């Protein structure tokens, strides 16, 4: 099993875009018991990857609870870097 942050990055390379909630839904069966498996921690990992040039914000909107939902995507160079260092 990969570390949670690796799984987050790999997931974003496999979808067009994803929000923290969508990533939580996709990874909950494997990582739901992890202490860091919280929306804030996942969003922090995504924002760190963005700051390091691996991901970029693709859009944002408001969810049903009127909370901001930010979507991230892996651009071509970022996806190549992630896939070079994190194998399936």
C-alpha cells in the first residue's frame, strides 16, 4: 500500500480533475482508517502539490452545503513527474 499522499497524487493523474471530497470517496476503502484521512489533510496535500508545480487548480464552485469546493488536475508535466516517481 502506498503512503496516503502518494495515493492522492496518483489518483489525480488518473482522472480529468478531482476535489478533496471526490478523492476521499475514491480512496476511502483503502485509506479510510488512516488518521490523516480528513478533508483538510487531503486539501493540504493537494495545495502542497500545487505549490510544488505538480498539480494546478482547474476550477472551483460551491457544494450543496455552500462550502467552497476546489478542483485540481495534473497537467502533462506534473503527471509525468508523478508517474515517474510513484509507480502503480
